[in-house]
């Protein structure tokens, strides 16, 4: 099995943490930009995209700060991976800084980064930024 390496992407968003919290942690919010549909049962999130489905377990979250999941496939493979969206307010500019942490195999990293760029573009469209 190929090792996955962690990477981080940072985005500046003109929104409030409260608005971002809804878009990152609720099924309705995530369905607006991250996936076509999201179903949550207990700590299991099922994401639907164009006829495919992926499940992730919620690891932890703190309103106004972050949300962190692990893909079920990685959990079953006993990989110590996660994907996390952390957000803070820049004290000088008052904009929200969203930091995405994820893991990818070296050969897939560019593709995963482009996917995140596309997702964050959709998020910006939803928040009007």
C-alpha cells in the first residue's frame, strides 16, 4: 500500500465564522458546495457525487473553529489520515482564513489539490465572496 502524505491549503474568505460553520458542518450546508447530497447518521457522513458515494466518520468538531473527518476506506485500511477544515479570523483584516488539511498519495496529490480548488471555488460562490 502506498503511503499517503499530509498537505495543507489555505484560503481567505470574506464571510463570518457562523456562516462558514453552517456550510462546513451541516448536511444542508455541505450539499450547497461540497457534495450533491449529504446524509448524516450519528457520526457517519455519507457524501454523494454524480452517482458515487463515499462515507466519512466525524472525528471531532468545534463550532466556529474546525471540523475533522476520516474517510471510511482509510479507516478500514488502518491509515492514520483525516481531512479537516479549520477556520480562524485574521486579527488585522478580520477575514476568515480557511485551512484545509488532507492526505494524498504522491501520484494523486495534484489531482486532489485541483479538486479542493474546485470545491473552494464553489464555496466562495455560495457565500458570495
